[in-house]
């Protein structure tokens, strides 16, 4: 945790990693190996920009803003939309146990 989903990228979505992961980990205050990154094959029916979804336990607004800026800078060519999904610790399970 956190989990990043990258959708609709026209260029190599994996290119900025692992340098971006190191930056995100430092900003989020957790180890880089806590991140899961998923590149989802997407076919848009209507015109759309690439999207990065960030699923995580919420952090302060300033941290979220810095994370969004780092992702935007890493994918400047694509100009992605970034959406944060805040997960409650009681809603997230690992090995059958939640984080609450």
C-alpha cells in the first residue's frame, strides 16, 4: 500500500520507474516496496487523457499535492489526470486481516 493504477498511456508507462517510486516513497513516508504499480490496458471510447489512480490510506493535503506534482512531472508528455482514492484501514485486508 499505496497502489497506483496507470491507464491509457500512449508512451511507455513504466519508463519513470524505479526513480519515481523512490521519490513517491520519500514523499509518502513509507518504503518503496510498499507500493504496488499496475499498468492497465485501456481502450477509450471517447477522447480522454491518461489517468493515474492512487489508492492509499489518506495523508495530509500537502503530501497528496506533492505526490500529484511528482507524478505529473514524471509523465509531463502525457499530462495525466490523477485521482486519489482514500481507503479506510478497516476496509483494507492483507492475509485476511484488516489494518484497523
